C-alpha cells in the first residue's frame, strides 16, 4: 500500500491525473480499474476518477509496491547554465530577463541548457524545488519568447501561481510592451495597425492580410516611434492581440521589417548592417488584473522593466 498526502502543489488536480504523475510506473488501465474496484481511495472512501483533490487529502493505493518504485534520478537540469538575469523574485514567482540566443524550452538541437532548465537548477540549488518530494508539480514558464528574441519571462514557483498566471495570460490580464528597430521612417509616428494574420504551419511562417479570409485571425498592433537615426526607427510596441510572429509580420507587411529579421525582412537590407538576429525585445510587463487573482493579488497594478535591452544604447549612439 502507498499513501500520498496532497500538498498545495497537488491541490485541484483530478484523481487520475494526479496518480499518472505520482505513480508513473502504474499502467493506465490498471489505474482506472483500481479506482473502480476501490483499491484506490481518497480519505478512506471510494472516489471517482474525476474527484478533485484538496490540500491534506489522503490518497491510498492498495497495489504492489513495484508500481511506485522510483530509481535514483540524475536530473538533467543540473547541467544547465547557472546564469539568470532576475528582474523580480518573491516566494511565488520569478521574472527573468531572457537574453536573445537562449531557448525557453528544449528543441531538437538543444535539450539541456534552456531557460526552463536554468530555472529548475536555480530553484533546486536554493532548496525551493525538490523533484523527489513533488508528486505532480514541475516548474514551467507562463510565456515563451523565441530564441532570437529577448525579454521578460514569467516562471511561477508553485502550482497555484502557475494556474493563476496561465489563466491571466489567457484572459489578457498581463500586458507586455516591446522595443524594436525597424527599417525606414514610419508615418504616422503613433498608430494602431490592424489586419488579419494567417499561419502556414508547415513553414512556421505567417502572412498578414488586409481583409478577412478563412483561417485568418484579426490582429491589432499599437506602436509609438521613439527615435529615428541612420534610416532606422526605434519603436515601442504594444500587442492588443497576441498572435504568432505578429510584430515581425505586421511591420514587414507595411514595408518596415525589423532590423536583422531574416524570415520577414529583406536580406539585402539586413546585410548592410551586419546583424542576423531580429531587433525585438519584450522589455516591460504590467499586471492588470480584472478578475480575482487569489494569492497573487498583491501584483495587481505593478509594472516591471528589463534593466538592459542590448540594442538601445547602440541605436541612441548612432552605432547601428
């Protein structure tokens, strides 16, 4: 028999989802059979597959010990880099200034040294994340930023913060502001661009249309030109809608692609300046809750800014 006591990080999970994570050696067919035949109980009573667990609940599984055995684990994330630029930290979350060039999550070419890997290592070495003691929670990122783009990324430290912030992101109660450098001079200097964006999944590329079309989603991109130098413009951008590659594609569609953007820009233009990564940075994050934020209510109205955006001083000094 194996007993689990539900912690804050497990609360709210369905019984079956919890056990899939807490007992990874347990076949799913046997899991569902054990629940039906009362070999798995919650607080000593029969429970349904869909039962939502609460802090302090006792989950007892009357099954062979072999299903719950865990081999000694060497965690991959302990080999991730240690460097993290922390914008803000408290007991519930980290706000990180991700530099261009670092992946948020593993891909086919890089598995170990990613932002989430560094977060796990940081929390593990601080004693705030103990994988062997967690039944289901694993640190995760609320938002993702492309490898060649920098900016603020949110990393909750516990399951409740992750749940709340995922919902706030979905509800657009977290507002991100970007800085970018585009080719040419924009007219007018302040504007909200509108259009329709359609994605080509096979090419991982989007196209901006002027009129609605099947599969296209409406987009709004608000911008304000801050400075102009050497045929380039430093622009502050707020996404009123959040679509894949929206900023890059929208500015390219009006003839002002981002400097260094090889996917939506023109190589002939970029070659003149010698840069191969797009000049785009998610530099500001504002919490603007319009619904209950529970344990994170103290963040409402707060705004955080990245201390360093790699291309701003170079632009202002006329070095681009």
